[in-house]
C-alpha cells in the first residue's frame, strides 16, 4: 500500500513564506508522479491549485508555486495572506491510480 | 462556465444502497474523465477511482473495490457513484472531480450518512 506523507501542520506569519512537502513511500517523487496540490477551507470542496508538478490553473494566485525539492513534491506560498489558512493536500500518480497525502493544516498567525 | 452539481444529502440505514449523481455542464462531457473522492468526517481526502466518460470503463482504487460502482448517463452529462451494503464507516462527503490529469473542477460534495 503506497503512502503519501505531508507535514500534519505548519504555521506561518502573514507576508511570510512557507513550503509544504509531499513524500512517497516508494521513493523519490518525480515529474512522472504528476504532483497536484489542492486547498480546502472548512465546509468547502477542495480547490485545485497546481497540476503536473508546477502548472497553475487560471485561478491560482501567483503567490502559489509548485516544484520538486529534495525528492519530494513541494508547494511554496510566498507573501502569505490570512485567507491562505486552510488544509492543503497533494495528489500523486502511481501507474493507474492516484493517492492523496494526509494533508497539511496551515495556520497563518 | 464549467460546473459539476451533485445530488443532495442522503441518510441511509446500514445494508441499504445509495446512488450519488454528478451533473456536468459548460463543457463536452465525454472529453474529460470523472473522478470520485471520499472524505470521512474530520479526515483527509481519499481517491476512490475514475470513470472514462468516453468508453464507460472504470478504474477503482485499492480499498474501494466490491461495493462501489461508477456509471454514466451521457445523454444528460451525468456520472453516478453507487455504494451498496452500506456500513456506518461509509458515512462521508463524496466529491466528483473533472479530468484525471488535473482534477480541476469539483462538485460541491454529497454527504452520505449511514445510521440506524
């Protein structure tokens, strides 16, 4: 059973920068895992932010960026705003199936 | 504009079945797959699988085989998730999401509660 691991929680100050990561139990995350990132606020459906490691949707704010970092997928938020407080999930592809990470609860404080 | 609109909340007894719908609009339905995602109360997202809206072929994630079936009615641009022999642990919010490669547009979710 493939496990995708994210930081359970992170705290960042307004206007700061934070990086969330997404690791695979099978080894290094690569572009072949087509990493995606989603934001979910309480009581709302998830919202897609990043696909294909670093591609943004038309609605994705410029302060969000995706990359690969040290064998993991990464989501970096720059110039963080209070409204960025949310749960963030990564999604990785494993040859026919997708697996979500456990999610990171981001607090802006 | 692209929209996925899901059916309303369901309250079911253990052992019953439920069918959740996901109606698409604003694009050609058969051009993009539909994925299904489960979120138990207070828990994370779980990818359940996807259905190819062109061929009707489904792929189910490990742990979601046996009691779930994805289906389509392309005449009304709607995908369905059916869960049979419901158990208390099936209580969750169920989401549909468009396009396996991007999971770009999501339905608002359907809450299924299983309780006697």
